[in-house]
C-alpha cells in the first residue's frame, strides 16, 4: 500500500478539503522575544543562494518579514571573516536577518553564539531538516530528528547562551509516525525554541513531491510557539492554500522566491494587505541588478558560481529557460555569461 493510501493520509486529505472552505484573516505579524516579523513571510536558508546579493534584490521588491543567511557551519563560524566571507557579507539594509547554524552536537555552540552576537544577528536558527547525505553522515540536519537527545542538548545550550530569538527548521521526519513528530516539536518548544519552521516533506521525499501541509496543522495543535510552513509555495494561490490547510502562523519561501524575487511582495500585498506598490517586473533588469549586486561586494572568485546557481532557478520564468540556464552554466566568466544572457533576453522578450 502506498503512503497516500494509508488511513491517516486519507484523514489528512479530508482535513485539507475542509480547510479549503474556511479561509481566515491572516495575522499581520509574529512576535518572538524582541523581534517582530511583519509580514510573517520568511526567506528560507539555501546553500549558494540566500546571500547578500539576492537578499538585496528581494528587499527592493519588498514584503520580506525576516531574511536569512545560508546554512553556516557552527564549528567554522568563529574563524570566518564577515567582511570577505561569501556566507557572511551583509549590508545595513539587510534587517532583520536570521543566521542558520548547522551542527551535530552542542560542542562549539558557545563560540558560534558569541560570534553571532558580534555580527548583530537578529535571530538564530538551527538546521534540523537538511536531507543531504553528506550532512547526515556526521549526524546533522534531518538526522537530528532521530538523535533526539543531541537535538535537545543543542537547543538547550543555545538557549543558555543567548536571549536572541531561537528557531528550528525541521522536516516531517522519516515516516508517518505523527506522534513521534509531535513529541519532537514539543521537546524543541520545551527546551526554549521560540519558533518552528516545518518543511512539509519526509526525509526521503524530493521537491517534486507535493508537500504534506496537513501535518503542520497537527503540529500546531500540540505546541504554542509560532509555526511556519515551508515547501511548495510558488504563487499567491499556493500561499493562500498552504495557510488554509496548515493553519500556519506564516510562510517561509525558498525556490519560489529565487525564481521570482518579487513573490514576497505579491503575497504580502494580496494575502496580508501590506501597502506596497505592485512591481513592474523586467526580467532582464532583475538579472542585471543581481550581477551588479554580486560584483559590488563579492570577490571575483565567487561571482560566476553564484550567478549560475541563481540562473538555474530564475531561467524558469521563460518558456525556453533551459536554454538560458545551459548557456550560463557553460560560461567560463561572468562577462561571457552576461553576454549570453543578454542575447537570450533579446530573442525571448
């Protein structure tokens, strides 16, 4: 029997259908400790993508309630130079900004937190949801959902070291045992987590699998801290349905906001009634602005790799975007990539 055929899955499907008919007015802000997230729209931490250049593009469109860094190694963080590290470069405009830490245990949390204080972090997030095999090999990411005592010690140690808002990003775990999932979330809350983000897929499920938003509704029933839904939001319609089905307190946008950096502003305006102007989007201008943002602060060795990572997603705005992505991926310099992109834009306006 497939997972979709299990009785609990059928019940969740029924819940989602009922929720679709019950759209409620969405709250305009989330307050965790001294941080107000308004609107409750968060940027997901994504390796090679959620760096300063892209964050600034999103800020220009508006609607982002909380920005994020890429995933940061807690053990390496104290030795990183924030003025030149591609993971840590930050401008004054990028606020509020959450820093996501990756670790397999509580060792070194004290030094990492001290460094985040020095960086003037607005919040601290722990990655307990990354399904990468390489991350799981040393017991981090989603593997921590199976190493409950280690996860407990990480959050407890961080809570002792800082008064900053603490959040944790998880997946649904390894299987359909919702009791185990709820216990894990309750543990995080009990150890001092102020907010929980749930990527609504199981450990083994790829991005092509539609997220299981109804599981988030069950988590909401057992904890009191804000719960953020992540996964599968690429449009205003997706956002509205996710909020209806999950009952989440807010949304975290990932790949959808890389493809369309103005997605935050669309959801903020339509779903949350934020008074921001509707953007007149020019795809070539957005692409050019991204390149200029990269060149403004990053050393040249980091330009091309980050441009290729961005183009992989941004190209999906075009019917023949695979051609743009392919041309940029095979480029040997930013100048060559820019020329190829400009030719593509001229022929696909």
